[in-house]
C-alpha cells in the first residue's frame, strides 16, 4: 500500500472485490482514527469480513486492522 496521507495517521479501506485501497481520512492521533473507524463502521466490524480497514502511520506501519462486512 502506498502512503497517501499527509497527517500522522491515515485510515485506509481495502476493497477486496476491486482489490483497491482507498484513503478514507487522516488524523493527528491514533485515538481520533480509531474513533472514526468504530463510528463509521459501527456494527460491521467482526472476526471476518470481505473488506479490511487499516489504521496506518506515516512510516507505513499498520497500527490496527479491522475486518468489516
């Protein structure tokens, strides 16, 4: 995945059907990004799912990942 975000943290949605990774939003803190994911995908996060949401830092490290339906 190529880093596209300018702030410290980026939230990316990997669409497995189209095999595309899209930048959803960017944040200054992990806490802000985590809250965004949990609010936006409320009820869709689980142990399995077709798509994946990654919270990524500027170095490209995945700080958290969520499977969504």
